């Protein structure tokens, strides 16, 4: 399958919009979907299938995800993208994750997030990008601050994790504040 791709020195950042995901799920069996999306376990497949079945877009909010592929190995190492995208108000929330600890601390996420932020402000015409993280997630905090995100405050009892309500820290970056490297 051919993806719209952003290329960096070490990565291919492949766009997974609703049209692409619908095509993937309508034309492939489970094993091929897992291969295309780099899914390695049943839990992640079930999550992706639920998202597909509920629809990638809801009332005035959309999502746009990118899978991150390491060029050298051609392995999907993670994802980065926007959810709770509200085109009317030119804002979205960024999210990102690496599939395995073996890919951490190598600068892959910094390389990917930079291009995804540029895509958001450029192609998506965003004015504001938000990020919600756990207070104790130091690597994520460091990544966001590297790109100039500002801490705005805490959202108390924001996520339910293993039966416990946890706070989130809200960060944001405005287009006018973003400086490309």
C-alpha cells in the first residue's frame, strides 16, 4: 500500500488519515492489517478495529495519525498524530508513542514530532496544538519544552487509569510561537 509520506534523515512518517484507514480495513484481512500498521498484539489490533468501527471522524472533530517507520530496518517503531482536531477552531491535540523501549532515547520521537508539528501548522492550518501528559512523564515534558510548548496547568481527575482518576498536565504551542530549527 502506498502512503503519503514525510521523510526525515532516519524516518518515514506515513500519513494514516480516515480514507487510508478505511481502505486498509475494507481490503485486508486481520494479518495483513497488522502487518501494514505494524501491530504486534491483539490488544492494539482490537483498539484500532474499535476506532475504525466507530469512525475516525465525529462531529466537528477529526483525527490524523502518522506511523513512524525507521528507514534502515523498515520497521514501524511508533506513531504520532493529532486527535480531537477541531478544524473550525484551528486546534488539535498531539499524541505520540514508541512501540518498544528499544527505540527510546535515540531521538526518533523528536525527529518525528518536529515534522508532524510543521504539518499541523502548515497543511492543517492549525493555530494551536495541545498536549496532555502525565506529570511524571519527564521524557514527554522535555520533548514538548524542546519545541516551545508552554505549560498551561493541570486538569484534575482527567483520565481513569486502572480504576484511579489521574491528573493531566496541559501544554500548548501557538503557531506564532513555533520556531523551526
